């Protein structure tokens, strides 16, 4: 009988549990959540809907003239200030930046690990900010526990896979949160999970596993953003990004290429998420696109390109987390 390597076992466990049954957390909340003012029952979603900006994937569209702060902070839409949780999550975001700045970064794989870990923690902050009714407190804590438990290793490959599985699990959880109570969407999330799990075979190369997870992150992020886009402002952008994804899949010669394709497409979808949340971020998004182009043009090997893709997915995700905390709490 063939022995399944421990990395593959870790991946299979993470994927099989990422899309488990959604449940409410009726237990005690954590310390900073005990004073949360509950949103009204008619508040159907913690995620932002269309906020009046029109962009293409190169961010050439004009942003709305007014910030989305006014849109989000309306009591009639269920807004209730939560300064205690906001302060806690802002401190968590500051801690992520401090940790990232101190983390090893001389080699591409060190940068890859650094930004995977930073991305996981950033997505966790976004999830906590959006979980205004504490329905997913237990799920978020469980993902954090599994991440910590799997981080007890000195090998870079194992740390990279821990980061990838953690990131995938948080995207899956964010999708479950977004589509709470919508069976068709929950089934679609499970289909993505099943397709990802099906790629894992005994002795699968770590880079192949990472490529499959990157594809799943793109699919989950696209699902979330298409639902956020209630006014169909980004239909052309979605089509353009998907064409780029399909083209990237066709020309990819290595699993590393598939990884880069999936991560960059997730980055592009996340740009739309950031702009839908806060149109005032347009200049930041333009700078990120410029940075991607400049750094990619000078990348000397595929490892560096992989690290670049993760760096910018982290940066745009951090922007989303910042504005989610600032504008919704």
C-alpha cells in the first residue's frame, strides 16, 4: 500500500473540512465581541452591495464622486457602530503589518510564505468584521486553531502548504458566510471543494496542490464578487478576467504557471471587491497594477513571479480588510 505523505494528509483534511455544514455559534463570544450591538433581523448581508463605481480590470473607469462611507453607515440599512470590535481588528491589522515587516524575505519562498501567512490572517480579520451576528465565530476560531496547529514545522514547503490550505479555507468560509441560507450557492461552493479535493492523489507534488488551491480561490472570489455586483457594473470586467484565466490555463506549461494564473486572477477580482466597497481606493488599485507590471517585468525566475502574485493578492486583500473594518463597524 502506498503511503500518503503528511503534506497531502494535511491538505485533504483542510479541504474536507473547509466546506462543512454551516452552523451558528451559540456559545460564549470572545472578549472583544461580548458588547456587540446586534444588527436588525432585516439586515440580509454583511457584505457591501454595488456602491456606484464603474471600472474595467485596468481600473480605467471613473469612481463615484462620493465615498461609500455614507452608503454603508446608514441606520436604516442596519448599521450599528461597534467601536470595540473595530479597535480590536484595527490593532490586529497593525500586528499583521508588523509581523510581515519582520518576517524573512531574502528568498522567493520566504516571501511566498510571509505573504501566505499574512493573507490568511488578513482574510480572518475580514471574516470577523463581516460576522456581525456572530454566526460564524466558532468556524473562524477553528480555522485559526488548525492554522496554528499545522504551523509546528521547520520546513519551508510545509509552511507554504499550511499557508495555502489556510487561505483556501478562509475563502471558502467567506463564501459560506456570503451565501448563508442560499442552498444553490452552498452547493456550488461544495462543488468547488469537491473538484479541488479530487485533484489530490497520493504523493501529489506540493506545487500541484498549490495550483489547484489557487484555482479554487479564484472561483470562490468570483462567486462572492458577482453577488456583490447587484447593479451589474462589472459584467464586462468579469468576462475579461475569465478570458485571461482561460488563456492562462491554455498556455501554462508548469504547475507553477497554473498557480500564478489563479492567484493573479484572484487579485484582479479582489480589485473589483475593493472598489465596490470603497471607490476612493481607485488610486491605490492603479498603483498596485503598476507595481505588478514593473515587478513582473524584472522577475528572473518562476519562484519570484509566484512571490509577486501573492504579494499583491495580500496587498489588495489588506485594503479590503481595512475598509471593511472602517466602513462596516
